[in-house]
């Protein structure tokens, strides 16, 4: 099943609870929660108190993306505050395997991601250790960027590597493939066709008519499941 995970980075925080209920009621399965430290990426976003508040507000799957240096320091706290999945950057960890193991020990699902310039091949040793792989389709740290065209080939390469290493491209025990950055109604079908099954989008959901935007995404995702 294809999932929609709207990024609350683009939401109106004055109406956040209302907007979360709206995307849920319109079919979204998850919420994407971007945590930025101003070091690994230039921007600063929000952290554990916001996550804890959102957890009390919704039963949606909380998809937490840590864009922070040495995230191993905080995975326990993010798990405690309600994350269902914690994704860390390959480039941000001194010891990637140890960081993934630390997330697993908290009892939540494990994700790994790479910047656009990082080759997919670096993920090969970790394919069997994660539940989700996030392909960044823009440079992390800012919303509203245009999707990098090479993303489609990168997703196809990842799926091929999964088949080689894990014996299958999709199915039980195979990590979900998430894409984040510049996703809109014009390109989402192509991303699904390339092999993505979890779609993160912020502005394309939260700008304008949120209910209508969400329903349009869900129609496309459902048609291609």
C-alpha cells in the first residue's frame, strides 16, 4: 500500500491540530516530522515538546526525520515522545550501524536516509537493518524546493539493489521507500512508478485547500497501489 506522509513543516502551527485532523480524515496514513538542528542543515525547526504534543492529538503514524548531527544522542527521547519511526542520515552518524541499533532498541521502526549527492550504494550494508529508506529529492534543510530529476533513477537503483541483496524489490520484510522534497500532484505518479511507496510532501498539501489537496494525492496513490 502506498502511504502519504504530509510534512508538518509546511503547516500553520496556529491551526496545527485542526490541520492534522483534516489530513487524517482525508486519508493520509502518517505525518512527517522534520527535526533540524542548524548544524547538519542550516535551518532550525522543532523538537521533542512539539512531537509529544502531536502524539496526544493523533493516532497517525509519526514519521520522524532527524536532520541532526550524531542523532544517536536523542533517539531515546524521540521514541519516548511518541515517534513510530525514526530516520537518521547516513552522513550525520559517526557509527551508522550503532545508531540504527540504538533506534531498534527503543522499540520503534528504523529508517535511514541520504543526501541527494550521496550514492545509493552506501546503503547496501544496512538494507536488512531498516524498515524504511528515505531518498531525499532536494537538499535537506529547506521546504519549497524543486525535485531533483535524478531522483527517479536513484529510486530505481535502490529497488534493484534491494532485489539483489534481499531477494525481492517489495513485500514482507522489505524496507519501504520514501521520497521527500519537491513532490507535487504533477510528479507523484512518476515517483510511485519508479518504486517509491511512501510520499512526503509539505507545501503541496498544506498550501491552499488542505482537504482537496490530500484527497487528490490519495486518489493517485490508491490508483497505483
